[in-house]
């Protein structure tokens, strides 16, 4: 934590503490069946002094009725007016009546010497504009006892976690909106790894891609089961890259094969980003899995088709070529380089035009344009420069225009 991020709490002075206690002593404690403040048990007074000095919101519930004395931090948290009588010196069930059963439970447990810890408790409190607002709190109440272990009240520490809960709700809403799209795609899944425990959670799409139990992936399983599903030839590479991402706190991305329990192999691309705590350590990896099996099969089929095409054309004694409609060539067989003496890497768009015998170029251009317009085969004889210096040889050039739909 930097100096700018650190908030320093400067507590009240001794005079301020005495002023605060004096203000509480002015309350009509007899109205709620309590003795004057100066006659309270020393344990209660000690807790009261501690609460006024505390930076955190604290509530002291005195007696079986839970008469409230709240420090300034608690009054600010609950948006209560600064006047002492507006909050302190009244039963807690009267101050926040909508939650009377909650206070009854806390006081009953405290009378038995038990503590109460509640997390993410929703409570409606007065807002500065006079309306009510919903907030979430962590509530921790412990019994306050006298020297003979007799019940005096309950001391509560309150933590406002509204912002945290709101972020969780926003994230949940975002996930709910995203989930139908992900589930419907059948291709994209999300997963999370807890680095300390080695447990991973994943959605149905990830489970299906890896051939794992959907229920187990939802509840959390050991991440080794995901690595076990990776193709043996890819596993070591993937595991090394993943561990490197955690050590270096960097993003992770990889493409590999997974083999399901049915023996079916699928291609996936996995990417993830680290979640780093305040100490700079990676606590979680948050990632997605994209099933690219269909794309890889398409790429493989295209590669195989191109391989067959090149194998065939390179075996022919003729020159084989292809080009776009604008005349830009995208393929020449090696016979072309043997004929022209120009290496493939030195071919540019205008190269072949420069090799046509100049007097023949107008005819070549006209026949080419006619083939493009009509869709009829391109078929022409013309002279073309051979790699022998200044020698032109006759060629018969044929091509079939390929049209779209």
C-alpha cells in the first residue's frame, strides 16, 4: 500500500472523549429502565470508552432490551442525525423496527454467552435525503459480562460491505446476460482456477470440450484432470506455458488438442488472465476456452487440397498459374521459373506483362478482357520471353474463368 492509499485514523482526544460521554450521560436513561450513566458497571463503561475511540462503527446494546449507544462512526454509517437523542438511549428494536427478530436473536444469544456473526446482511437505513436505502453489512456481536459473568449487554462491530455486494450483483447480472450467448454458441466456455487450492471451476461448454463431468466442473475439480485430458503430445508444452504465466503474472494463450473420455479429439484455444492480490501474488486465473475443431478441420482440408494441387501441378511439364480477376497472379508452378529464369520471390504483379512480346500485348489484353466479360475460356498463342537473353518463344496459354454465384 502506498502512502497515498493509506488512510490514517486520528482518534479523539481525551477531552473529546469526555465530552462525548457527558453528552450520553445527559440522556434520560431512567425512561428506558437504566441507572444513570455514572452508575453503570465498570465493564460497560470500559466498553463504552473503547467504542468512542474506535475508528470502526460500533453499537453497544445495553440490557435485555438492547438499549443503543452508538459511536459517531456508527451514526454516520446508518445516516443518523448527529443529535444523541435521535439514536442513542432507545431500544434497538425501536430504532430499526423492521429487523426486530434479528436484534432479538442477537440479544438472546449474547445472554447465553454466545457471539453472533452475520455476513452480507441486508438492512434498510435512513438516507441523508430522508428516504430509505438498502445497505449490506457484516455484523459481529459479542456478549458484555460483569466480573461475575453476568449479562450486561452486547457489543457489535459493523462493517458496510454495500460496494462489495453491489459489484458482485453487477458481475452476476453481466454473467446472466452473457451466459445464454455462451451456452447457445456451444463453442466458448469460461473457467476459473484457484491457484492456492488447485481447484478449477468451469461451465458446461468447457466440461464438454474436455470430456469431464458437467456437475463436477461446476462445483470445482482438481486442475490436473484438465491437463490429463490434453493430448499426450501437447500436454508438456501446455503445462509449461501455463506455469510460466502464473510465475511471471502474465496473460496465457495456447492452442492444443484435448481427448474426451469417448476418445474423440478436439482442438481448443485457451486464454486466461491472472488475478493478482495486494502482495503481487497470483490468486486466480480467469479464462475462456474456444472450441476450434471445425476451423482446424477446415484449415486441414484446405492445406491437404492445396498440397494435392501443388503435387499435381509441379509434376506437369506445362506451366501452371492462377490469378485474380484484376490479373494479379497468386500462383506459378516451378516450370514458370525454369522458363523465365525469374525466382518466385522476385515476381511482382507486372512481371508477366513485361515478358509478353510487345507487339502481341494489345491482342493478349483484348482476349483477356473478353474472357472476363463472357466467361468463355481464355485461349491464345503469343510469344513470351525465355530466360535466354532476348529470345522470345511461342506459347499457347489457356485459362478457365471461375465465377462466383
